[in-house]
């Protein structure tokens, strides 16, 4: 009996609670809102599906951001890339290039900006914070300039069904896009050489170089992945809202980074988890949804989101200190 008790105590002592804190917190948030908002319809199927729709785009960008932050970099331009990609996709459809042209335009926009970000970071050796902060302004300005701030409507029903507005049965298409991104991201990060190189790069660049890792190429690829995901996010915004707009993605970079750090990825690189990122995204979306049902206004929601980001960074620093 004594041995069993001592084994249990040892397990609890050695158990890495921080690794699972986002899952515990997510369950706690669900229970809290389920109890307090039970009569308000929080647990209805429609509301749960709304949370999935609201968090899908953040989750998709979060998967790619997991790789960026795991490599000890950051990308603040994802929200503005999404806005510009929504417009280039919509303009391609409006110009008669069809769905294929819209896909090439949207994803191409994201890849091009991701390539520029990556080259500036790896070849010109400018910190990614400054590069992507500047690119956020450049891309936002381009999104406003190309259409003189006017929205570009989308009337192609196939496009809007595939990219955001469609439902297969009662399940939103956005859920399938999210699942695809999560599965691919998780496998790449955990099961491939590229994932190992990304984590090695973020953990210790010098050690990674001595181990034969091409650090510059790895960082370039993670920025390309981030641009690609932001381009896809822009297309999903366009499909969901039936238009391209320069306002899409405003503030998304903060939500994406918060989801990644809350999920257990270290802000300082070397540690990353795609599954945790998606749970972090769902937790933020659930909190926002619950606050809306409670009747809190936008300003109060922003305060809560800011507090979440502070807590996320605090957990990240605690992990490093250990």
C-alpha cells in the first residue's frame, strides 16, 4: 500500500501539468459556460457549429504559425495577407478566370508575400518581428489600394460553397478544411525530417547548423507555409462572406499567436504542438462566443483577449525558465 501511494505521489510530482494546461483550461471553460449559459442555448448544435466556423480560419493560420514560432520566428503579417488574398481571389473570379484562377491568385498572393518575408529574414538578416510588422502595413495598404477600399462581391456559388459557406449535411465545410490542416501539420511536425529541423532550428540554431540543418532554408520554408495558410484563410474569408474586403483578418495575428502560445508552443522556439494550437484556438473562440451570449460588448471582449495573450506569454516564459 505504501509503495502504491508513493508511486502515485511520484507520478503527480513528475507530471508535466503545463503540457496539458490548455486541455484542462478548455474543459473548464466549456463547463463554466455550459452551466452559466445553459438556458441561453450555449450547448445547442447550432452554437457549437458557430464556434467551429468562427475559429476555423484562426486554427488554419495557427497550424502554420506553430512552425514559424517553433523555429523561433514570428509572422505579424498573416491578417493583412488574408485580406489581400481575399481580394485577389475575388478579382480573379470577377475577371472571368474561374475557380482555378481564383485559387492560384489567392494562394499565390500568400506564397509571394511569405517568400518576401522569408528572404528578408534569411538573406538580408532583418528580425522577423520588424520584417512582418512592416509587411503588415505594406500588405494592408495594397489591399486598400487595389480596389480603392471597395469590397469585391463574389457570385460564384461553387467557390463560396467550397471556401467557407458550404455545409455537407449539418457539418460546415470549414471543419473539413480545419481537420485537413491539423492532420497535415501534425504529421509534418512530428513525423517528418522537416518538422525535426524546424524544432532544432528554434531550439538552438548553432547546434542545428553543426548537425547539418540548413537553418536559412528551414526558416524560408516556414514563412512560405505561413503565407500559404494566410492565403487560404483569405479565400475562406471571401467564400464565407461572399466578397473580398480589405478589412478581413484585422487583429487575426494576435488571435493566431495567442492560440499557438496557449496551446503549448514556446514563444522562444524549439517546442511546438499543432493539436495544442487548435485547442487554444477553440478555447479563445469559446470564450468570445460565451461573452457575446452574456451580452458583453466588443471592448470588454478585447480586454479578455488581451489578458489571454498576457497569460499565454507568461506560461511561455515559465516554460523556458524551467
